[in-house]
C-alpha cells in the first residue's frame, strides 16, 4: 500500500529531521531499461535503472507476465553478478597442462581460427566427433539448430541430468509437463499437493502463486523428506522416505478406486481410459490398442453395443468389461487394467505405509481430502466454450485439486513412472487443464509425444552434411532408437539406445565418462557452453577431473580437445583448451523463444529478449553470436548465403529477427509482419526488420493473452487448438487424448519380450520388459537394489537454496554472505543416536567414496535422510575467491559420493546411474552412512583440491566493497573516512 | 535534544507474515541493493570475496524450528529489520543526536554526518537492527526506504519500501499504523499481529503475523478422514457408470 | 557482549580515578590529608591521569573519534552524553581544587568547596557511566539495580586503595582513609556478590518465543541469515563458557576482594611500617588486576537480547 506520498516534515517541528536534510526524492539516474533477468532460468522481466553508466538498481518489471514486479534474492543481486571480479575478459588459450589454469590471452580472430580449423576437419571427416553439450543455456532453439546444421547427433542440453523424467513422463502422458511446462491454477485451486520441490525453474511464479494460495486459505500439502522453504509454509508436511512417492501415489489411487471417487466423465472424454487393449498374452500386439482400419483406437460403446472408433463422439464408451474384437480376440478398456492393477492390495495404504515412512491413516485421509475437494467442492466457471468436436459447453467445470512436482520425483531412477503415476492420479480426479487444477502452458499441450523424432541415424550422420532434423526428439517405438548396425550407440551419451530408450534430453552426465572411455567411440572435440562439468554438474567429480586430464599411451589427452564458453572463472575453465568468454546477461542479446522452453502461462503465450543495456568493458562476446560466426566460417547451411558470405552479418540480433524455422515462424512470435489480407494471427508471419525495436518498446517481451474461453481444456478446446495449429504447435486440430495407458511403453516392452523387428540384445531384454510398463509401476531406486542397505542406511539429498543459482552465486558478494558454507543436515534423533552435535565434523560415506562435512541438526527431516544445500562447496582458487574462502575450506560437494555408474550387476555390466526409461540422472538415489570424525581430525571439508591458478589479467578482488557510494544522494563521498580509507583495491 | 516525539503524525511500518514467508532472502538482497545506493549509501562489505565476508545489511532472514505443541513442529522463516519503535531507546541513548525519530512518520533514522560511531544505539536495540559500517565508522540502519516512500521521481505504486515490493509471496506489507483503516492495521487486527519482545517496552511499530495453525485434520476442510469403499461384494468397479457420453 | 579492551580500560581506569578524586576532594576538604603540594600533585595527577587515560581510551572505541565532541550534545536524554558532560565538567572544580592544593597548598575555604564539588561531580560521573549500562533494557545483566552500586562502590574502593597506598608512599597516616579501605572492599564485595547472584538466578523476560512472536515449546535456530559472523555477533554475540566465567570470578574475587582485604587489614594494622606500605601497594596492584577481570566479566557475562535470534535459549 502506498501511504500519502508527500512528507509534511516542514510543517512539523522536528529539529533532527531538519538537521539531517534527507533527500526524499533522489533521482535514480538517467535511464530505465527493460530486459530479462538471468540470475536463473526463470526469466523474469527487469527494470534496470542506470546512473552515470553504472547500474543503480534492478527492480522487477510489474508489467511482466512472469514476475509481475517481484524479484527474488538472486535477481536483486544482479549488480554484483554483473560486476563480479570473476568475469573472464578475453579469449584464452591453454598453455600449461590441463587443470593448471595456465592460459595465454589471445585475440578473438585467433580464437575463432583455432576453433574453425579444428571443427572444419571434424565436419569434413566425421561430424559426430564433435560433442556439443550445453548447461544452463536458454537458447537451445539456437544451439540445437546449430549442432544439427553441423551434422552431429551429439548435442544435448542439461535436461538429461536435470529433469527429463518430468518432461518425458508429462509429454508422454498429458502433452505438457510439470517442471516449467505447467502450473497449478493458483487463483482457483483449493487443495495443492507439491511433490519434491525446493524451488523449481518457476521461482517467482511459484512464490507468487503460493502467496495467493495462502491468502485464500487453500490447503497446501508438501510431500518432501525435508521441511524447509516452501514446505515450511505448507499446511501439511508429508515427510516421505526418498524414492517412495510412487507407492504413496498408487496408494492414493487405490483408495480412490476402491471408493469409486473417479471423474468418469473426464477420463472418458479426455483420456484413453476407454480405449480397448488387446488381451492376447504372447502375441506381438498384446497390450496394444485395438484399432480400426484407419488406425483409430476402438472403444466399446454400451449404447450401440458395438466397437466404435474412439473419435466417434456419439458413443458411450465402456470403462470395464471384456469385449470381442473382429478377429475374435478379446480386449478390455485400458481403465479396466488400470483399476485391476491399483486395486491390488499391494497398493493399499497399510501395505505401503512402512516403505514410505508414512502413517496409513494419513494416506487414507489425504485420499479422502482429495476426493472431497475434487468432487464436493467442484467449481463452475460461467464461460461458454466449444470442444474439439464442435460441441458447445455452457460451463467450465473445475476440480480444484492441483499437483506439481519436480526433482524430488525426477532425480530418482524410478522418477519417470512416479511422475506418470501422479499424472494418472490427476486424470482420476479430472484435474488437468480444468479450473482449479493443473494447467499447461502454451505452446503445450502438444501431441503425445511431440512429433519430432530424434535424428542422427547412421545414414543421417555423414561428412559435410547436416542432420535432417534436430538431434533430440521423442521416440514412439523401438524403430526410433539411434543404434548403429552393430547395435552400438550412435550418440556419445548412449541416448536412444536400449539402455535408455526415451532419453529425449540426452545424458549430459555421461558425456565426459564416455568420451574419456571411448565408449561407444572416441570423439575429437567436446564443446561445452555454460556448464560447470568439472564440478557441481557432474557426478563423481574427483574422477571426472581425472578423466579430463587423463592421457593415452601417446601422451595425448583422452578427450583431445575441449572448447568452452563461460562468462566467469568457474571450476570448468581450467580444464578447457580454448575459452570463448561470454558476456554477462546485461551485456548481450538473448532470445527466450517459444521454440525453446516456454515463459508462457496457461492463459497466454509469451516470449522475450535480452539486449545489451551495458556495453562490455572487456573483450568478450555473446556466445550465440560467436556460434553464428563459427557457423559462417564453417559454411554451415542456414548460416551462409549462396555466395558463402555470412547470412547474419548483424550477428545474433540479426538472426533473432530474420531467421525462420518454418515459413512464418521465427524465434520470436511477437510483431511478425502481417500478409496483405492481414489474416495471420500476430505470431506467425514473415520476418519483421523492426521486430526487436518493437520488443524494446514493449519492455523486451511479447505477450498474447488467450480469450477466456480458450484458457482451459486446451487439449480439447477448439479455439485453442486452432490457434496452436496455426502457430505450428500441433499437427491436427483434433483432440489431444491423455495417455493414461501408454501404448508407446508397451511397444518397447513387447520388444523386450522378443517381439518385433527391433529387439534389445539379450543383456538388456529383461530390463526393457520390466521398466517399459504401459502403466505406472513402482520399484526401489536402482542403486538401492545393488547396495548393502544395512551398511548404508541413509538417503542423501541436496536442495537448491532459493538465493543461489548452482555454482554461480558464490562469486556474488551479496549472495555468498548468505551462504558460504553448507552443512550436512541430519535428524536430531539420528544425532543423538550417533552422539553427533551441531558443528561436529562427520564423514559421509557412500559405496562410491567419502567426504567430510560439518553437521547441523534439525527436526524437520525424514529420519532416514541427510541433506545439504546444492553447489555451495567450491574449489579453492575458482571464482576469483580467496583460496581460504569458506566455500572451499568448509563447504563441500555431495557429488563426490555419487557415481555416474551403477554398481555392477550379475554379469559385471554397469549401467549408468539413471532412470532406465529416460536416462535421467539419478542424483537422489544416493545411500550413505555417517560417522563422527575423531577429535584430532582437521576441521575442514574433504576432499580438498590444489587451488587453481588465476588466469592472466583477472582483476584483484577488492578487500572492501563500497558499491553505491557514488550514488549517495547529496552527500557525495562526504562520509569517506580518509584515515582508514585505503580505497577499494 | 534527542528525546522521542510524544506522538508521531503517522506511524509507518511493516507487517511481516510468518505464515507465508518462505525465507527466500529476496527482501534482504533487494534492501541491500536499494540502500547501497540510497540515503545510507554505501552498505559496505568487508572481505567480499575473502575468508570472512561480512557486510552491512538492513534486513536479515533467519529460519527456526518451533515445536508449538499443537501438532507437528513447524519451520519458520523470520526476516528481521528495524521496527521503528515508539520507545526507541536507540534514539535516547545516542549522545550526539545522530539518531532520531521523525515526528512526521515515526521513522527512526541516523544522521551519518553526526554519528561518532559509539555503537551504543546498537547495544540499546533488542532487535539487532543497527548495523555498524566499520569502514566509515558510523552506524547505519533501515530507513524504511525513506528515499522511496516519498520519492516523487517514482510512480505512486513504487513509493513503498524495496523489501515490500520485491517479496515474491507477498509476505510483507507497508502502511500507517495510526490509521485504523490501513491495510497494516487491518491485517494486525485480523491475524492477531504481534509486536516482538513486548516485555522490553520498546513498543515496536512493526508487527509479525504468527503462522496459522496447520490444518492437518480432514475436518479442517470438511472432508471425511477416510473414504468409504464401495461394497466389495458388488465388485469394486460396480460404480463405473456404463452410459458415459464420449 | 564483546569485552572490548578500550571500554574495560575506560570504565576501570576512570572509575579508579574518579574514586580517588572523590576521596581526595572529600578528605582534602575536611583537612584530613597532607597539605603538601607534592602529595596533592601526585594524588590529583594520578586521579585525573586515570580519568583522562580512561576517557581517551573510550575514544578509541569510537568509529569517528574526531567527532567525539559531538557526544555531549544530548545530555538531556543520553547517559553517555551526560557522562561526557559530567566528565568534562568535573575537570573544572577538580582543576581549581588542584590549583589550591598544588600552588597554594590550600585545601580550605573556596578550595574545600571545590574539593567537595569534585567529589560530587566525580561520583555523578561514575553514576552516569554506570547508568549507560544500567539503562539498557536489552541487557538483563546490566539493567538491574546492582549495576549502579557496583560501579560506585568499586570506584570508591579502587580510589580508596590508591589513596591509602599513596599516603603510605608519602609516609603519611590517615587512619580514616586506611580504615575505609577494608570497609569499602567488604561493601563492594557484597554488592558484587549480590550482583552475581542476581544474574545467576534471573534472566530477561524476553524469550526466543517473544523474540520471533511465535508461541511454542521450543525455538531452535535452523539457518542463520549469514554463514559467517556479522557485526551483531562480533559485538553482541560474545559468549563466555560457564567454566571459564566461574574461574575468572574466582580470580576476580581473590585479586579484587580477598587478597586486597587481607592486605589492607595488614596495612591498617601495621600502618607506618614497610610491611604496610608493601601490603598497600600490592593491594593496589592486585586490585588493578582484579578489576580488569571483574570488568571483563561484566561485559562477557552480559547477554544481549539479540542473541535470542542466534540460538540463545535465554538472555
Ligand atoms: N548433487 C547435485 N548435483 C546436481 C544437482 C543436484 O540437485 N544435486 N542438480 C543438477 C542439475 S538439475 C543441473 S541443471 C546442474 C546445473 O549445473 P550447471 O549447468 O553446471 O550449472 P552452473 O553451476 O550454474 O554452471 C553453469 C556455468 O555457466 C556459467 N555461466 C553463468 N552465466 C553465464 C553466462 O552468462 N554465459 C556463459 N557462457 N556462462 C555462464 C557459470 O559460470 C558456470 O560455470 O547441476 C546438476 N548437479
Ligand atoms: N534458487 C535456485 N533456483 C533454481 C536452481 C538453483 O540452483 N537455485 N536451479 C534450477 C534448476 S537447474 C532446477 S532443475 C530446478 C530444480 O528445482 P527443484 O526440483 O525444486 O530442485 P531441488 O532443490 O533439487 O529440490 C528437490 C526437492 O525434492 C526433495 N526430494 C528429494 N527426494 C525426494 C523424494 O524422493 N520425494 C519427494 N517427495 N521429495 C524429494 C528435496 O528435499 C528437495 O526439496 O530449480 C531451478 N531453480
Ligand atoms: S527468479 Fe530471480 S533470478 Fe530467476 S529470473 Fe526471476 S528474478 Fe531473476
Ligand atoms: S528496532 Fe532497534 S533500531 Fe529500530 S527503532 Fe527499535 S530500537 Fe531502534
Ligand atoms: S553510534 Fe552513532 S547513532 Fe549510534 S548512538 Fe553512537 S552516535 Fe548515535
Ligand atoms: S524498509 Fe527499506 S531499508 Fe528497511 S528493510 Fe525494507 S528495504 Fe530495507
Ligand atoms: S522476500 Fe518475502 S518470502 Fe522472501 S524472505 Fe523476505 S519476507 Fe520472506
Ligand atoms: Mo536443472
């Protein structure tokens, strides 16, 4: 609230106020610029006040659809990131051994020459010898396209080690996903269940949403082994045992089924629950849908007493029963299989409670609460709408229960199925895309799964040739896997093989290991962008560091060439051979495209840009521009004109405005040109040379609000589907039917069972047959099944601190004051048992390694769980921090304990430590034991590494920071205390 | 003399909602960002990249675990800044007149031109709201963003403390406690807002809304505590209605 | 509270100085002390020297010592300002008193009046010093009725010890003064004993619950706002281990009270002799050590309310 904005001090006798001469209205400076925050991937709109060429203040942009004016702790500390003393300042060429940090500064021309020569040779011989992997990159529409033009299948972004389980489970079930692809209907939901989230990518929208929820008094349940942050404000904290959420959800499903609390109308209309599944054990199409000649799945219409195509809207499809198909075989509605599975007593609350570490009564109660809110507190919006089949609906019916989930689910090797279970539960309750439920953000929902398949089949990868599509995509059947004729992997990370068939984001956590091992083959160049792979984004960090420096018999590095683009002196920099220094986020163009990850909301489509609001004072270049330049030098298609000249001489902004992915579809949807009739929607049309100016005029974003009648039921909403079709998000305007039962998974299962043309080799068969279940299953996380659980009784987790972004917050003078040392948090009870007190040092040992850390006791944690803040531990010397910084001396990384490979199974084979379906890195499957350190052990974390050398010309970090001194209103430098004033060094 | 005003025209201050604060530190860093270039500039940092970083902050966020005895324990995030007390002993102890409380609006400020850095005001403040700038040798503190709330160069809706505007969950509220109809007065009335350490008699202006009782029982939301199963004799799927329209 | 040496030195040194000044003023005015200018000079030099050294030390504690002059402006509300004003003002009667004694060898008449005024001002200054602490509601260990008597009695006690020793050095015998010493020691001891009992058995009404405004059985800190120590913790978060404090109290009791008491009785009984002189000087030295320990504890054992935010269960 604003209070009467004018002070009346003058009229009030207040001698002190008079004496102080407060300047109530200091100017914030000469300019206000609007761009997009990049202190994290949430992409909030910011207003940057510039004073005398320096950043005075960064405020949330209140008009921006993402953050509506608020800013998080990181966003508010952007000034310190922008002026970080750890910024790189010029291209670097390694001169000392890898890891030594010995570099020589070189000019950009030389850097580009070096890169071009090497990459040219690769492209001309075997493009797959380039592996291009990006970390926190937000321009995957560009980086992915570039690598496909280069012709290498070896491209991925961080999704594989991040949350592909959520993306894949969602995109293979509801055409949208948790993660940043959807959100609860914050304004209407009455019961919100959050699984395994500490922060998520939607940092500010989630917080804004939770604020709304609390204000309205909706019930908020947080399922999380740890009670901090969001969980702290939940009405109910469900302190589950890690890795068991799937069972818990299935018990909820069990309860709902038993009581008949299922939204039948919803599942009949919007899911494949009524589709008939062939029951012919042993046949090659057992478990597949029965289809008509057009390929349309069949349902049994009770009204017609006949098999009917699922698209026929006049039917009354059965949800149970056994029906005879034309060929005489039987089939049952998939819902019957669903019901049979989850009604089984193994999913009864009493049966799962102990494994989950919960009380059976609580599970029963939560099921009852969900049913109550969904069905007794149904909401109706007076909004008329038309469904995909043209039927007018008077109202929008809402079931105001909503769910959201993130890495607490995804970072387990059973995460894909657990996430699918949550989606099935949502379908039971009829709460996807309905008022008060979980809503999907444009340009999703998409067809299930999205229609792009992975490319990079053997005949796709040829010297001097680009790929026919993007490297990453969504397989729908075994034939889509990327395998060489000998069955070996096409991709260096073994994505889309029988080991991880639906690895639709790749497996970034395996790249270094595989490249080092030369398995499936050796590569020449590893190009990394914005990923701290020698530290917090790798499993088994100590060994990864060795792999990066390991040499073969000839004295050559096993990974021969590493090109890296970072903006700061991270732990990864010393391990690269060529550094292409990036700008800070305030110094460059960026494009937050609808073709990439959405910043839209469920009721609007939106995209945004970043543009340079400060000119770099160093010799650095935005990496996307560098990529395009590299592409032009290499003559990559799409990056050169016919005459060989660069197609985007204006660099990245030129590309953003003028590149077209398909005719009329560019990176930005806003302010495209209209054709003569003007009958395009505004987001499709020829490139507009003034597009970026329009964005600048509109505070660097574009936002298209859907009509109210298009904002719900988007998977079956005629108006919405027409819009999405026009934009190219969906291929047909027919309904997107949710996959409660996944026929795609069944097709892989059948292959595992020995059917079809494409079958897994013997050693992977059982695994495929087991984990490709068409219905959600729960199994113990893989690592646990291969670990002595008596020896390693504890789960070990990490959480994101809200005020830090992975590794890169620690160079921030303000943020690192908040957390510069992480502790190992353990249950107070466990502490008592082991005689461990606050501040004691302990050893934490996993089957893979051990680390030393300092303890903090707490109550709000599952008794079998220990945890710490992620990525606070730093390597001495990195980030231009003092080598004795607490981050290095006392902070620690849990990653040393996590192996990228699972323990050997019977035949000695070691799978990657990933979800068997998606290849998602299973960070949270870790099991450990703890023991108190001896009194005589040094009080510092372990392992410690040699401090890395500073690269040339890196500034000295100041001992005293007086940022803002020069902005002090009216009292310039008056207070500087000359005697003590050594000046900022 | 640095006596306190008998009463102040307005009593401006904050209400902080402990029921919704997620402990994100946004208010703390945004405060730092605003104020390091504002009236009390700079908010100096010592050893910012070194072994013992330490700086001037006007707002600091703690977290606690509390066993309330009314159910499971709770985790509480707790931001702490100046309460702009009515009985601000930080002002009366000040020997120089550098510390004062504005008669206009009750805001407690330090005139850093006068401050001798005796630190006594920080001893007198129970809430730890006084921040010594070692580099400058003077005391600094939360100004309630005096250079925002009256700032005519800002849009009206921006004339609020930085911490309030930035809080992503909306756990911070700003207003005049002298006005019974202000949002802050209403919130305090509705949610039994509390002053901190009332025993010490500072009569702080800021109020904290205690966490609401956690609703873990089904009856809190009018639900049953368990669902009644469909009679198994009829078959568990007997509820499936066979005439659902497509 | 952080036991800063500058503040410990300031309070003890000026305390002893004012004690000595007060006694010299009183006994001098009463004509009980030698009129000898050298005695007057030495005594008042020591008194004002201790006072001045203390005041200078207190300036070291300031962030902006060059602005120290400002510290007197708020005498109407601030005990620190009052202390400053009184301290400065005391120099006036003390100065005139000194002129009479040193230059004129006269402590009667106007000079006697100035002597008494010096006594009053010295005591008021000590009272003002004590009130700086006494008035802080944030610190239960100071905000009680034993703080003021503690400062005053210790000031007088250390002043008396000094005066007694000084008399002996000058070979003078003033029974009233020598006799006052053990009495002052016993009184100060009693006051300090009661003070310690008080702080050992009571605590502030403020609790971790009232500090955060949440009721409940227990409040346990989870994460502090910042990982490394901040000003508040450095200044206010000082903690002395119970064991350590007990040991220091014993040392303090022994060196400040027990031994000086014994020595002062020896001195009293053997007055005029060498043993008495040695005993009196030794008593001063021991008490000097003792008062530093006592004052260190006065700060170290003080628990500021802000510690409730940093894990203290009570303050
Ligand atoms: N133990 C454990 N490990 C984990 C996780 C976990 O939960 N627990 N989470 C995993 C997950 S989900 C992820 S996504 C990864 C994240 O891990 P990373 O993707 O490695 O993320 P960051 O540590 O932020 O590193 C990104 C790099 O980008 C650099 N950078 C920052 N800004 C810029 C810029 O503007 N331009 C360029 N070119 N570079 C920049 C930084 O300096 C840093 O070196 O960590 C994974 N690791
Ligand atoms: N401030 C900040 N924001 C970020 C990031 C950051 O580094 N800092 N990183 C970004 C990135 S790359 C990502 S991927 C997202 C990740 O966002 P989140 O998914 O919120 O990430 P985590 O912090 O890994 O949180 C995982 C949560 O799951 C819980 N958990 C672990 N195992 C289980 C389990 O088995 N069951 C349940 N129910 N819960 C479990 C943990 O206690 C933790 O609270 O955040 C993004 N946003
Ligand atoms: S959540 Fe914070 S860091 Fe991330 S984009 Fe938004 S303001 Fe920036
Ligand atoms: S909170 Fe502390 S600094 Fe602020 S007015 Fe009250 S006593 Fe003074
Ligand atoms: S530190 Fe400054 S503001 Fe505080 S009491 Fe001393 S002079 Fe006053
Ligand atoms: S009111 Fe202003 S100065 Fe005070 S805590 Fe909030 S942002 Fe900081
Ligand atoms: S910004 Fe809001 S939610 Fe975050 S710590 Fe501050 S008050 Fe709490
Ligand atoms: Mo991630």
